[in-house]
């Protein structure tokens, strides 16, 4: 009789351990996804700003200035997007 109880308790413990492992794997992959999203937002904002500056520089003939200005505008926009995403995550 005690052997049956032991086996039952062992099965319950194994099931709890499996459920914990599966939930931890889901959390780590979700964290990687969020980090990838934030880094993509930052890089894409900088890239878009730089491309806009490059196009406008070629159009107006003001070679380095608009690239530099829009590069920094892209950096600021990217950082603001990352901060906004981080605040949403905290809620």
C-alpha cells in the first residue's frame, strides 16, 4: 500500500517539475523576443533617419549636415521607442 502512495507522489512531483521547466522555457524565449524587438526598433530608427538625411543631402547639396542631423534624430527616436516599449512591459 505505501508503495502505491510513493509512486503516486513521485508522479505528482515529476509532473510539477515538467510544468516548471516548460514555463521557464517560455519565459526565456519571450525575453529574447522582447530584446530582439527593442534592438530592431532602435537600429531601424537610426537607419531610417540616416537614409532620410542622405536623400535630403543629395537633393539639397548640403552633403554632411543633413545626414548628421537626421542620424541623431533617428537615435533619439529609437531611444524613445525603446523607453516606451519598456514602460509598456512594466505595466
